[in-house]
């Protein structure tokens, strides 16, 4: 198969390119530059990602019809606000697209405008996209909106408890922490070494743009959940997310019921690994497409604590995109993805 990538020079895009070069079903990868930039055929991947100095891949001009005639599938690894203006021709022709940006995740265009502070895609286009949380994605449409990194860890941590009605719906608190690569390559005061080294920075408390996609999915599982309390913290690691989730347990809860719920939800999920009442660490999943989950129940406070960890650039972005690609085309879910995390 021949695939294209729009946005291969960002962190997620570069990791995606690396994964796809090792995918046994992919024979050629075409790289495309942004449509709103004058095409320069001399630009190449190594100009933007020196780590790939042995790869001589040019960034081609973004011309939708040419892409659809050349490639079998397009991956988009762009910041929010770009694919909403570029994808209409692909959607009109039902061309397969896996979009890592946030532009097509939300079904309500007003929610997109509120949380992303940009004009949304047309509502009829949003209906053509599937929200691609891989473990719950069945018979996907040709346009897959890859979930956000915080949303992936939070939803995978919560799903069994919500689906089995094991939590009080109005009691969910999420304390999520992310490595600096989650902010992307663009330099900001908060991701400079002198600021974040030996530091921690809370930001966008209850205002993060991944909150509405989390709520959208939670409402599919349990419409009685009114909202969640959601905090985000930048920590001095390069990659990784730890979502610590607290919620009041429903009546007559037990450790056995909680464990049974997780086993039932993920017994056939190759990239979710469960702990027996111990908590995972970010290092346990770094460099992999795994989500590791542990839980604890405190009967004195009646609080369930769940910890879900992922690599934000893999399970939270490029790895899940490849997993969704595999599901779209009927390949084994694990094809082209690392079998083990990076350790130590």
C-alpha cells in the first residue's frame, strides 16, 4: 500500500513516519507540506527532522486530487485548524483519512468553536467522521478522527467503570500529567528547559480542549454523567501521560467487581495491560502503544482510584493512528507497532 502524511515534521508526524516505514503492508510513503505555504520541492524531511538524516524524502505540494490518485490512505498530523479547511474533497470522495488533529473529533460544531476558538468544519462533514478510540472502534468509516492524548488515557481508564455503572456519575475527578512533547515543537515559555526542569506547571484547568471529546464519549456510555473535573499538569519528562482518576463508587462495589469490569472490557485488547491493584509508571509504556492501567478501592472513603499511563506520541497519537489504520484495513491490530516498550 502507498500512504501519504500531511505534517510529518512535527513530533507526532515524525513518530508516525518512523512507524509507517516499518509497517510490512506499506510500500511507499509520500510526504506533503501545508497547502497554505508556497511549495518548495527542495524542502525535505531531514531539513525539519535532522534525526532522519539517512532518509531523503521531499515534502510534496498538497494537491488533493493528486493525493487521491497516488495514495491509498492519507494521515494528517497537523495542528488544530488545518484539516478542517482541507479535507472536504477527501470526505466527498470517501477517501480514507486518519486525522490526528482535533478538527473532526467533536460532532457539535459549536463545541469545537467554544473549545478550540476557531471556526468549525461544516456539520455535514463532521457526521462522516468516526471517533477513533481504537479499543472501542468497530467497523470504522473512511474518515477516522484520532483521539487526543489526554482523552485516550482518561477514557481507557474510565471505560469499564462507566460502562458497568460502578461510579457515582457526578463524582469524577481527573488529574492528568503530560510530558513536554505534548505541547509540540513550537517554542513557548512553559516548555523551555529553564522553566520546566525540576518544575511542574498546572495549565488549562477545566479548560483543556480534550475535555469535550472525553464528555462526548462518556455520554455515549452513560448519558447521566453531568461533567468531570479535569486538571492538566506539565511535568519535566519528554514523553508520557499519567491520568490519575478519582470517583465515588456506586453502592455495593467491591474490588472483585472492579477487576471483573476491566477484564471484561479489555480481555481482547492487545494494547491494554492491567495491573492487580498496583499502579503503573510512565516508564512502563514509554516507546510503546500500550496503555497500562491500575486501580485501588478505599472502602473507608468509598473512592476508586485509577491510574492510566500512555506514551503521548504513540498510544496518544501516532501509535493509535497506526492501530486504527490496521483496523480500517483488516490487518492484525499489532502490525507495525512495537512489541515492547523502551526499557530502561
